C-alpha cells in the first residue's frame, strides 16, 4: 500500500477551515483571529523550512551534516529549558546545566537506540537519527524544564526550612532531599501519563503518522513502544542528573543555601 | 570556649570570647544584624573573619559537623514532616517534660500545634542534637510567662551541665537580667558592653 500524496490544494482546503474559524472569531469579537492566523502562518513556514532542510539532509547523508543539525536542535532545546524556568541559575549555569544534561542523556539514548537496537547502515542515516533525536530532545526538554523549575522554586520558597535543617547539622543532600524527590516526580509525570494513556486514550503521534503513511499497524506499534521506552529512560536519566547537579549548585562548598545564584 | 575573631557580616564586626558555660546576651535595634551574626557563626551565610570552638576552626571542618557542634535556633521554628516525632532522632522525654510536654506529643501533627508549642518543641529538637554551644535567636519571643521561665531554666541547666557557651539574642531586659553573665549591645558597626 502506498501513502496517498497530499497536494498543495489539499493543504489550501485545510487552511480554509482556519480562515473560517478566524472569520467566526472576528464576527463574534473573540479577538483570537490575529494570534490564530499568525500561528497558522508560523507552522506553515517553519514546517516547510524544516522539510527543505530534511530533504537536503537526506540527499547528503553525511555524519557532518547530521551532527550539525543535531547540534542546532540541542542548542535550541537548551534555550527552551532555561526560558521555561521561573528562577533559572544566574550566568552560564542557567543555560549550560539544562543543555549539558540533555546532551548527555538524549544523545546517549539516541545513539544507543541507533547502534544497538535499530542497527541500520550507516547508523547516522538521517531518516532514523533526526526524528529519533527530535523526539528524545522534545520530551527530555519538557521533563528537565519542569524538574529544574520545581527544584529552584521549591528552594526559594522553602529557604527557612532548608536552612533550619542545615542548622540542625543535616548535610545539604539531606536538607534538599524532599525537593529533589518532588522535582523528579513532577518532571516524570508527563511521560508516565503518556505511557499509561497510550493506545487507550490517545494514539501516539508517531505511530499514527507511520500508519497513515502505510506502515502495518503492528510494525508502527513496535516502533512506538521502542520510542516510549527510550524517551522515558532518556528523560528519567536527564532529570536525575539535572536535579543532582542543580541541587549541588544551590549549595556552596560550606553547604550554605545560595539563593543568590538564582535569577 | 567560643571565639569570634573579626567576624563581619554587612557592616557589623564582632570580636568576642564566650567562656565554657557562660551565657552572653546580645541585643540591639531590629535590622542591626543580630540574626545575621548568629547565622554567620553557624556558617550559614558567607562572612569575613574566623570562628573557633575549643581550638577547632570552623573553616577547618565539614560545615555540617560544625553546625552539629554549634547549634543555632532560628527566630521562627520550621518543620518539614507532618508529625512532631519525625523531627527527632532520639527520645527526649526529660527535656520535653521540662518544657511541659508529655511523651504523647511525638504523635501530634505539626499543623495543629500553636506557634508557642512549635517554638518550645524546636528548642527540644535543637538540644536533641547535643550541641556543644548554643546560638539562640529570641528563643522565647512567642511564649507566655510560664513558658519563658521553663525555657530559661532548661537552657541554663543545659549550659551548666554541658559547659556550653551560649550566645542569646534577647530584647527583654528582664530576661537579660535573669540569664546573662554578660550583656552586649550592637551599636553602629560594633558591639558595646552593657553593665548588668
């Protein structure tokens, strides 16, 4: 079975629905038509550009180009992690912490999946490497941002409690233990929910896409399970590392709580 | 013996030697830096100068071991678990009784304790760590007369028995007269001696 190729006319028809929605918003004075149209335009332009990039990348499947693309994705994800925190760390730490953690975790799990599990030739072939890394980064980004945001916010709000625990002679890792535990939990909730609801409440997007393009459902399901496990493991490792490093950074060598290191 | 040498936080400098078993009261207008000085002695905030206890310098030992030895009682008591007993590492029946609590207090919920009860419990919690020196930041501010008397008695006995130097921040001149061996007051950038 071959996938049915969409023409640009098909897309225009779909775009017509958005225009109708915008017109309704104008008519009912809901004032979302501007945002709606801008977002629709952005999604069109951004995805077309990415399509062109991926097409070029597939045509020149060299390790250099794939690495470059991966690097750009990582740097953007690192910025997102910082931007989503209410009180990120000051200075280089604010950006470097999330980025480094995602680099270690997402790249390691993606490499593991490509080399050990999928094992195609060459292993960096962009058709597998880029979507896999994209899904890893996207989910890890959400998890790490949630966990770090929770950790730094918690430390900020619980300053008096943490300092009391320090004053009672607890080591920093004991004094911050409750916040680390809570942050890890908060960071992992989205992916745990996604695994629990997969197939029952929602059909995961990747699997749906594969089925739409003609892959037999059982093959699509196997890929989806693989991806889910990789994402969960990658997000979990990233969160553990991020909260450990973040927790350390909240204290100095004399185990003092240093909220002045947060913005 | 607790020695502060050129201990400096913000603009206040403290040079002070507290002998074994001696209680030194510290007073001064609010915002003058009393709490900051106590927190600096406990090494909870960055500071200049040296603090030495029984020949060992603060900077020379792991911070958590220093804080177990030099116990700080913050002005407001803080709790992290649901029940009182979860905050205690050992049984403190005698000390709890001295502050008017029976052993059943360990099962109480923190959320249902009054401010004064929490404050008295925080004092017992600090003593449960067996600190060899005490830094007390207005320990009786939220207590009634009976409670104040019990706390003063408990601290004085602890200090005598353990030969623990005590630095006690207090606004209450009556309390200073009752417990202090010496009285200091923060004045500008330094500390002046007040005669008892």
